[in-house]
């Protein structure tokens, strides 16, 4: 049994042998934070597991290893299509940004970067790239002679990949304001909001998805590494108004589609809670996370259909008590809505660290003990081309996308987020399979 010492005035947490977290003390208000019953580690049903799909992931797998495509399709019921509000990747690397799909190897046309390079081209807009991903998965299933991914959802990312501002929604990517610093646009700009609302409604109407997650890690607007007070708290307020309109537009186009706003849980329960309360990170407790949840996530959870979260951490840094806090949502706020982990992963930067992904997922199953979760989706299906080299050098698509002097400047760890490496499954995929109850 592992015991985490309580600091003065805070609760004592006990991690039982089954991996459950029990709150032994309740801070200043035991009625607000009653003791949690012991619970076993997370177990999922087959329809509760999903994976993120970026342009090129599924097709690359199907073209290179049919058996791997069949293996993934057989296991995953749920595909989370990962789309940008405007695809800034395509003008740099072309239609399939994670893998190089050569036209001579297929019987269909493959669009190059030049096909997307015209400023503001409609081809890279959210509504069209969402359709491209849906069509790509169908094509991959056909090529791989596979069946699966019967449930489909979308995660719409509004961030410029370098993370310092929102992607320019109209595709004028050559403008300096889109490359660095804060652009002269945001959710409070009527032309941007109306265009994105229209496109979200089109995606909902055309595809009738299970979920649309509107935004990824939107808590960065409130507080983010390298920012004194986040990227823009004014934009967080504007995003709340935008989200309310998005929920209405999506429901009108597809009444059965559920809508959530995406937040990064470690950041909310860490940096946001610390900044909001004036408390050191190593002294945070449930009272501080309670305050952060109410400030940043609760308004969106009340407007939408659930709590949509990203989990991205090193396995050794995942706090038991912060995840167990999520068990308290019905008691604290009367919030009886589903929790969706639309992306789970841990940041690694070399193929020698693949074991860390397995350890992370094992840890995730422990810290989420007792949670009622609708679906858990791994970040992405396939590694980005160019990372699995014999000398561990970075090449291909990964080198192009992670070039710090380039237009994209993607973080290196994103190239390694896949469950498949060289189109073969990693150990973390096998770990994922152990979390699913056998029928």
C-alpha cells in the first residue's frame, strides 16, 4: 500500500492494492469532499475504446500492412477524426500529412501541397477535410479488407500548431499574423465565428457523428506554460459564447450528436488551479481543483452534453487524487453527464521510450478507478512517417513538420504518439486490449 503524506490542512490519500484512491481526510469541508469508496482499476467494454485518426493514419496502415489494419479495426469501435479549423498542414506536406502516400501505389489521385497552397482555398476548410478523413477511413477499411470503426466522432482543433494563437480560419496562412504572435482574429470576430459555426453544422449534418468535441485543450486560453495568464482569457469568455452557439447549431443539424468542449485535465488540475488559487503546484488539493473546475470547465459542461478531457502526462506525474476528483462531479455540481477522454497519451521523443507509453496507460487505468467513462481514445493510430529509423534520426514527414524554422513547428513527441510503429502494433496497444472486458 502506498501512502501519500498530507500537508497541513489537506487530505491523506491512500492508494490501495487494487489501484483505488480513497480520500481519508476532506480538507475544510468533509461534507463537500466525503470519503470515496475503494474501486478497482478501469475496465472498459468493447464499445468504449477509440483512437484518434489524422490524415494518412488509416490509409498508411492499410496500404503497408493489411493485417495491422484488420487488427486495429477489429479492436476499435470508435474513431475520433482529428481535424483543424483550417488545415495548416496540407499546404506544407499535402493531403495525407502523417504518411507519404505515393500516387503510383494507389488507384486514386493524391493531392500534393501545391493543391492546397492557394491562400484561402476551400479544400483545406474544416468541413471538407472532415469529409476527406471519413472517406479515407472507408477507403482504408476496403483496402485492408477490414471491418470496424462503426462509431465516428470529430475533435476540432482551433489552435495553430505552434500553440501561440488560433489557426487563421479563412486560410490566409501566408500572412505574418498567422505565423507568430496573436492574430487580429478570434472567437469574438463575427466573420470567424459565423464561418466556423456554419462548418460545424455542416459536419454534423453530413456525418451524423456520435460526438463533436469543439476545441482541444482550450484551458490554455486561461493558463498555459510560458504565459503569465494564459494565451487570452478574453478569448476564453468569447469561446464560451461561441460554444453555446455551436451546441445549438450542431444539435439542430444532428439531434443525436453529443457536443463537448475539450480541456487538458493535467493543466486544469495543475497550472490553472495553482494560478487561480495562488497555491504551489506541490500543495494543490481538491479545494483548489474544485475552484479551477468551476472557473474553466463547468460552464461548458453545463451547456454541452458531457465532460470532454485530454490526458497527457508522464506516468510518474499522474496525480491519483486529481483524477479521483472527477468521481465527485455529480455530488459537487449535480453534473450527471458522461466523461469522454477523447485523447490519452504520454509525450515521448524516441523509439527507445515506447515502454513509457505502456506504463502510462497502466497508470491511467489505476488513477481512473471508479470513474464512469463513456469512451477512452488513444491520441492517434499510427506514428508519423520518419521516426522509426535504424539510427533513431528524424526524417520524412516528421522532420518536415517539426522543423522549428518551418511554418508548422510541431512538437516532436506528436510524431511518436501512434499505437503502431512501422505499421506493427506497439506494446501499448496490447496494454489497451487488456483494459477491455472479454464478452
